[in-house]
C-alpha cells in the first residue's frame, strides 16, 4: 500500500517468513523513484524480527519521493546474520 502524505511517500509492506525466522532493518531500505533517483528512508516503524511462519506489517516514509519506483529490501535469515543476507526489489505503485 502506498499514499502521499505531507510531501512524503508512505509505504506499508507485509513481511512474511518461511520455515525459519528472519531479521529485517527497514531503516536501511532504500527507494528509487521513477526517475531513478535514490531516496533514503525518512522514517520506518514495525517489528524487525519475524518468527518462523508468520508475518508483520512495516511502514516506511520517503521524503519528496513519487510513487512508481521500487524499494530495495534486505535482511538476514537469523538474528545475528552469520549465514549471510538476502535482498529483493519490490515495485511501488
């Protein structure tokens, strides 16, 4: 879900885990607008630890961003990330 509020693009995202728990850090996620310009997260809220076979909702705000771009998300397959990380790119709007 995305909306424009006070000059900010606000996006909510459902994060689901599989057979193992995952850790995310929405404060490090980035948005790339339709013009290709990267925009850092202005604010984010939501759980960062997702237990196995569950989901959480995270919201992020990007200042002066326009819908139609993409968010690069990342995380770890465990709390301390010893086995590497994962990432993905999601279309917005």
